[in-house]
C-alpha cells in the first residue's frame, strides 16, 4: 500500500468512532510520532531528553485544557448578582 492509500484507509476506519476512541487513536499516533522522532534524531543527554519529554507533556496538557474548556462560557453562563 502507498502512503496515500494507508492514509485513506485510516480515515475510513476511524469514521464513526466515539470521541473517546478517537482520542485513543490520536494518543497512539502522537506516541508513534515521538517514537519515530527519537529514532531519527541524534542521542542527547539524559537531561535534554527529560526536558524534551516534559515539554511534549506540557503541550499535550495545554491541548487537553483547551479542549476541556472549549465553549465554556456557553456551557456555563455566568450572571453577576447585584448586592443592593
């Protein structure tokens, strides 16, 4: 299979999955990308490796928070109370 055919097959396979299942697929894809990146980059010091992993974790946390609070104001409207 070509890269294009594999991509098209992946898209077909994930159609109809729940949001939780899609998140698992995305997590796995991110894991594979990190694994591939590690295999293609030169070895770094343990400190740099830890720093890189923490930075990747921070980015995933930020994405998660953005998703968690998407449309927050619409979902949880806030009305100020007047204290007369």
